[in-house]
C-alpha cells in the first residue's frame, strides 16, 4: 500500500498535485489555514482535519518562509508528524546573483528571502527523513504568468522583470508531475527545476502579444536590463524519468490559454 501524502499549504502547484494524487486514488491530507476555501478538493476526498493527519507519511512542504512564532509552530507540526519522506518546494532564488545554474551550483543567497529558504532547507535536511528539495524556477500556468499580466495591462507595474537577461520558468503541471513522481522516488538532495528553454521576459512578452493579438506595452515598461538567471534543471528530470510536457514557454503558455478559455467571458 502506498504511503499517504500530507501537503502543507495548498497553493498554485500543490492544489494540482493534490488532484493528480487523488485521481490515482492516493490518500491525501492537507494542513491549511482556511479549509473552507478548498471545497472542490474536499469533494475529491482530500482530508482537512488537523487532528487526523497521518504520521510516517510523505510530506509535501510548500509553505513560503515564515517569521517566528509561525515558523516555530510549523516546524513543531512537522516534527509531530514524523514524516518518512519530505518534499520541499524551494526557489532558485537561493542562487542569488549567479546567472548560470545547474545541479552543481552551490547556493549563494543575496537577499532575505533566499537566506530564509536556505535556512528552511537546512532545517529540513537535519530531520531523520528522506528529504528531496526542488529549487523551482518561476512557476506559471493557467491564470498566472506574463500572458495574464499582459492581458490585464499590468506589465507597466514592472512585471517584465528580467528583460534583457535570461529567465527560467517551469509550467505548473510539469512541476506537479515532478512532485508526483518524487513522492515515491528515493532521490534525495537539493535540485534546481526548470524547463529546457530559458528566455528573456521581453521575448516572452512579444510572443504573447503576437499570439493573443494584443499591443506590445510601451518599451519603457521594461526598465533597465538585468542579468536574470538561466537554470539547467535537466538532471533531476532525467533521474526521475519524467518527460516535461511543456519544454518551453511557448507550449506552456499555449496550454494555459486553452485551459483558461472556458473560464473567460
């Protein structure tokens, strides 16, 4: 029998992971602040009772770094659950100013968020559990990403961050597929995760504008070019035997537009 899965925090990616796991008949529980927000997942059989979370399960930790006392409370909950295996969704932000990243690149955080991520990674790695850390590039998908900000006219707010430099991304369903495989895998350690084609944000904006038949935003919206970060995440995908469904932003955004269509007026 497969180990039950406990998800800490149901966000953009882990909601999709929960659906995938339930479609396979996997036992899934979630620890969230407002269970009433997730009626759809509850109807699919996701458990939300904090008093009935299984111990010795597989724990998927997606909660962003917290300050005390919330951080200490969350860590106490993790210790109480005594998970057999932990998957933590971290961020390529831990690499700081490094512009080319692979599985061999050491972390070098240069801001508070990156330092907090590394602190959480190190704390989890000291647990008596099998721990897999996925340092994710920018996550996009239906309802989230450059194509949405362009459509809603929000790129002028600085959403074209990374213009002039390479930026890596990962489509949400590909990240969920990697997590789903990682639940039962034995692979440990920390790994960068990204699609196969880093691209400057201004290139992605131009592609989206053409595809969606929208006007390009004022060039001034892009601001000053920044270095960006090119992430090679092929190694963890190869080790897990996962084939990315969306190897570049073009396939990923196209699929996102198709999925969004029924929900748009």
